[in-house]
C-alpha cells in the first residue's frame, strides 16, 4: 500500500501541465469514462468547494447517487473522490492506481499527479454508475485537467486574486481562465459579483450561447446572519428561512449559489424538491471551513489561504463569536500566497501568534512573517505544526479561542491531532468496497 501511494505522490515532481491533449489521450485509453457521466462542473476563486459540497448534499437528499470530486484533501487522498458522501475505499483506490499505472506506463504516458487522480476519478464514477457527478476544478478552469468533461451545468463562484502567476494579474484575466469551463449551449450559474468578472463571464456565456443565471439578477438571497439562515429568490424557486449546517456569513452566498445551481437543474427537468434542498443544506458536511474541532478551549480550523478567504474568516469570527474576540493564532502558509497582506489583515485581530511551517511544497519560512505579526501581537515561531497546535491548546485558557489558518495543507496536518482525540480515523465515512 505504502509503495503504491509513494509512487503516486512521486508524480508531484512532474509539476503541473496546463493543456488538455494529454488528458484526452489518458481518458481515451480507458474508454472515455468522462463521456458517460452527467456532471456539474464548478470553478471559482472562493467557495467552490463549499458550493460543491452543498450541491452534492442537495442531490443526495433528493435521492440521486452522487459522486463528488474536490481538491485538495485534508487527511486522506480518498476524501477527494466520494460517492453518496463516503470516501472511496482505500483498498479500492490502490487497485485503481495499480491498474492505471500499468496501463499508462505501457502506453508511455507520463501523467502528472493531478492528471492521474482526475483520470482515476472519472473511471471510478463511471464504473460505479453514479446518477450525477459534482466536479470541482483544480486550478483555473480553461486548462484544468477536469475541463475535458461536458457538463449539464457549469458554475462559477466569486472571483478574486489567487495563483496570479498562472491565471493572470487582473480580475478580468482570472475570470477569463475560470470562465473557460463554460461550454457551448450549457447553462452557467454565475456567483461572481465583481463587475469586471461579470462582464467577462457574461461575454463568454454569450459567445457560447450558454444561458446565464447570475447572482443579483436571476437569483438573489437575504442573509439572516448571525443566524445560519437565509431567504432565496430565483426564477423557479423561492425558499424562505433556509437553515444552513455551515457556519459563517460567507456560506450564505455559497448556499445561494448552490441553490441557484439546483434552480437551474430543476428548470431542465431534475427532480429536486424544496424539502430535499432544505435538507441538503441543513446536513452539509465540509470540514476545515470555520470548523470547530474542540470546545475547551474553542479551537477553529479554517483553510483560508488568500485575501478573500481571510476577509470572510474575520467576518465570520466577528459574527459567530463576537467582534471583541481576539483568538490565539496558529498560522502557516505557502510562499506563493499574498502572505504580507494576509498577515496584515490578521495581525490586529488576534491576541498572540504562533507561526509554523506546513510540510507542503513551497512552504513559506516563518521568519518572513515574524516582522509583520510581531508589530501587532506577541509572536513566536514553532516550526512543527503538531507541536505548534499542542502548545497553543495547552497555553490557552478555557475561554480562549485558538484559530488555525493560512493553508489547506496546515489544516490537513493538524486535523489528525483532533480526530485521534475523538477516536476517528478520517473526516468522512468510507463506503464498503
């Protein structure tokens, strides 16, 4: 098992290749499984994982057997590929890896890690015969490995600055990359509010004859924050006082986009009763997003890794816990993020800071953050994330709040520390093989 996974992770050394012809080749060798799927394809800078999780929960509540593909994982690779809310069985994933490795090596096709896992996902969902697959893009959209799929609906969540070196340095350029998932004649739900992003996305939709359902135009919502409730008004769906499982005002916007997607699917004949939409949003599970994992002291894990997400996180803490709350911060991020700005946003809002170093590709050296954070609050460096979280929890008073954020990788590294205390192995159930 370890050897097989080590081999798969060794593919990360190949980096990423942003073109789709290799993906077409890889899928042709396994019978083009992506062409056998009915799918919803989701791109965006912020919220696409939450929207995917919510839509998956709605579809399952309506009785559909739904595959969900998200990226990255937090604890186990199997989290990325779920059917009916359950992770792909680890033993089955190893069988698929071995099977595809043999096939691709014989064909002389050297895929990247992401290309390989996307091919595996398409094959697993097709062979499992899911009714519908909800597929989140990796990076961007236009040249993302998932963009070989021809969906029945495309969804674009809010657009902001992230991965600028590969997607562009303006909102319009980034929107153009994300909007690359819009397909000829396929409806698109647009959750972006930025005027430049909306202009680009509606232009692409117009060129591709894709009906566009846009937030604040075809659908809108009214938040009841701090309550986890909102009202939704769309073209064919009006729902008042909808309860959300996920905390934070930013999740109200995500829920509205997920309901916009359900609204568009209903318009094309999918049986998504109002009761199923309500139940799905009430039961959505999406770990690592303003996620309370301990109560004494209160520990919050959040995967915020860009400015938009940090802004949403700070608003959530103010709304959910109170504007006067100043958490003890455990922070680590990657070197290609806007770390100066993220640190400057967090610094005034925390009581003290422990800077750590996630064991990921391109981690930022904590020393870079020391001058920024120390200008706001007492700051120390504890390079090992597990030592950092254990020390921070031990130092916290019972009424303190400990906040861990800055990187998906960091949250993934500390999560097992909390799962072990709950007697759990993973974040989601594992389906029977």
